[in-house]
């Protein structure tokens, strides 16, 4: 990915964030349900994005693995650790799933996630050039997109200003933007910025 492509993407991402506010008032709430169109799109983006990151030719192999591992972790989180496959009822804002305390595989999930996160932390500390990444020449654009998406998503989740229905749509749209930005930023830094990390 070239610097120009990266800049074009971040420009479109900013525009999408602005458009997500009016869209939250006109899109049907069903699109934002758990297991709905936007949620499923998030899962697809994360999985395809993680595979894209892993398949980029780059000397920063551990950076790629850390990013991909993090994206797969988010996939598990978006699937509520598997609880999305066990709906128990339906409410105005979507399905209600079995409580984690009563989830048959709850203990196994927690153990697996602790091991997963521990491995990611080890990779981050041992192999990922964090300081060099933070000094990357184009990092601010991706960070700005993700910060705005996080703010909009949090506002939507809280129900402040937008109400619960519109807020849920706003939350899911901005999570989709956030998740789309992750692999683009990773691929850009694995390519265009790789030499800077190795100096």
C-alpha cells in the first residue's frame, strides 16, 4: 500500500465518520442488531483484514502477527466469546444471549483468552518496535480516525445525545470504521514504513 492510497483511505474514513451521524437517524435499527448486517460485516472485515496483514511481504513479521492476533481477538469479542450462537430472547434493540455465568464453555473461554492475551503481550514487548511505530510519519491519520470512531461509538453506546436506538446504529457503524482502519494502517506500516522501523 502506497502513502497516497493510505491517505485516500483515511480521507474516506473521516467522511464516513461524519456521515455516520445522519445515517444513525435514518437506517433501520435491525441493521445494528447482534448477528445483523453491520455486526456480520465487522466480523468479515476483521477476518479478511487479519489475513491480509499476515500475507503482506514485510520484514516486520512479529508486527504483522501481533496485529493479526489482536484482530482475531476482537472477532472473538464481537462474537461474545460464542454466546451469539445461543440467543434466548428478542428485545427492541436485538437479541439477548445466554449470560456468561451460565454459558457452558465460560471457563474454557476465559482460560483461552487469558493465554491468548498473555501471548500477545509477550509478542508486543519482545518483538514489536512500539516506540518507532509511535514516531511513524503517517501514524496520526490512522490514530485520528480510530479516536473519532471510538468517541462516536462510545457516545452511541451510552445513549447520550442520540438515544438508544440511533445510538446503537452509530456505535456499530463506527466500530465498522474502526475495524476497517486497523488492517489498512498495519499493511501501510509493514510496507511503506518498514524501513524506518528497522533503522
